């Protein structure tokens, strides 16, 4: 699983920078990275990386979730997850496949 230092910019389909905030629905194909503030819904069958400067409050339905920042919200389906210290998660429940 890729961490924040392993990603090349040409691999990302979507990016929300650290000084950016967004509220609404976000859908994407490929890999997306959020470093800013997001509130709403995120959906994709692919990879979402929550960067260390991110503050996310969302219903998240993605194929793979990598958390390196702060995230709270709901996860309606089982997902694969990774966590890279110093991740901080609040109010989440991630079913583990193992």
C-alpha cells in the first residue's frame, strides 16, 4: 500500500491541497489524495489517501482507504484500510477482512 511519500503526481486523478476546503460529493476513478478539509460524501472503487494535514468528515465508500490524517464519518461497506502514523481517526468503524 502506498504512503504519502510513495505517490507520484502523475498517478493521482484528484487532489485537494492543504489550504483548500470543500463541501459536497466527490467521485473519482484511479487514486485521489485529500490534504485539505472535506465535508460530505466520497465514493469510488479505487484508492483514497487522506494526507497528514487533512481534516475529513464524510461518508466514505472507496475500494482502499489510506489514512495519514484526521478522519471522521461513516463507512457503509467493508473496505480495505491502511494507517500510516500519526493517523488520527474519530468515530469510524472499519471492518477488517482478516
